[in-house]
C-alpha cells in the first residue's frame, strides 16, 4: 500500500519516460542530494531530497525501499533504459518541507 504524498510512510509514484506526456523523461538525470518538488492537487508544494537512485529488475518488490522510520518519502519509478521495459529506475526522496512550512 502506498501512503498519501507528504504523510507518514512511502508514497509511490509511477510514470512514463516516453509517451503519455513523458512525466519522468529526465528522471535518469536525478542524483542523490537533488531536490524534487511535488505539487499536490490542493496547490501545496512539497520539497523532497533524493536519498537513493538505483536501477532494479521489474520483479523487485518496491516495499524493500520503504523507510524504517516511517517518515514521509516518495518513491518515483519508471522504466529503464528509455524506450525499454527491461529494468526499473527507482528514485527515493525524503520530505524536506512544504511551501506552507517554509513560508
């Protein structure tokens, strides 16, 4: 089960690198320490810091990426390499702050 984005636990977001708007086209350029911003439907903007960037088999259980402290994190998943479904690129990022908290 995936948590709601910004709440305790891991929220999993899966997106395409090609086609369907290509929301994760450049995800392979994200590095540990980079900031990832997520805007919720409410307009609230959450900022996450990347803690892990890895390539795995499509059969890997994504729950292995859950954090043990249950702090808010997002797990971004897309196919890898581009135009292939051979592997999955997984980016894990921990919540830094929301726009309302940092204002």
